[in-house]
């Protein structure tokens, strides 16, 4: 195609955004390629990627993305294999422990728990119980405070309503709007002159 027959193509915004994302991804991949691979990429694409037609760049970026996904899958598989090996080792250890526990140990050969352990456990439990009781008391105080605050809010709102009503009766010219209907300025009562 000659440059005179080329027409300016308009791409939908979504395709333009995808192209821009692919270019950004390519730039980050280019940085991670290393100096030797960057030189190779520059030799393969003379003038840089921005000088190439959209179709070629899109095709190139698609293949690079597929390659990167395959590499990522390989890394993920290697990590999963390591995890499976570790799990297999732990399963073997647990099986060995279970086999040891299956053996019957006569009562006279069994280890008796030391009194210190029992005392220590009881001490820890009493500390935990004490802390739970303290938290319960704090919560009860908070509930009482909330109830008192609700009562105060209710009484304050009733007092405000009462004050509004009294102000409306004493100074009706200050009251522009009532809750039930609006009184236009020309219909409002004027205060009496004393």
C-alpha cells in the first residue's frame, strides 16, 4: 500500500485502551528483558514498536502475553509442587505420630500430669474469667450510659418542640414556616405595638 491510498482508521475506544495497555505491558516487559534481549528486540523491530502498524504490534503483544502466561504457569506449578512435597512430609510425620499413639501404654507407665501444670492452667483460666467479667461490667456501664443519653435526647427534643411552640405564640412574626403549612409573608400576623 502506498501512503496516498492509506486511510486513517478509527478504532473504538475500547480497542484503543487495550492497545495502550498492551504497549505499557510491552514497555514493562522490555525493561525486564535485560540488556541483551533489549538489543535483540530492537534488531527484530527496526525503529521501535511505536513505528509498526497496529496489526503487527497487536499480534506481537498477544504472543508475548501468551509466552508470559506460560512462564507464570510454570512458576506456579513449581510452587505448587513444593507445597505438595511439604504437605506429603507433614502427612508422613502425622502418620508416624498416630502410629505411636495407637500403642497401648499401661496405666502405671503413663506419665502423670504434674501438679504445676494443673495450677498453671487454673491460674490462666481465672485470669481470663476475671478479664471477661471486667469487660462485661464495662459493657453494662456503656449500655446504661446509652439509655441515659437516649432519655436526655428525648427530653431535649421535647423541650425544643415546646420552646418552638412557645416562641411561635409569643413572636409569630419570627415563625416563617410551620410544620403543617407555609404561611406567606403577607398573611402573617404583625406584632402589636404596646
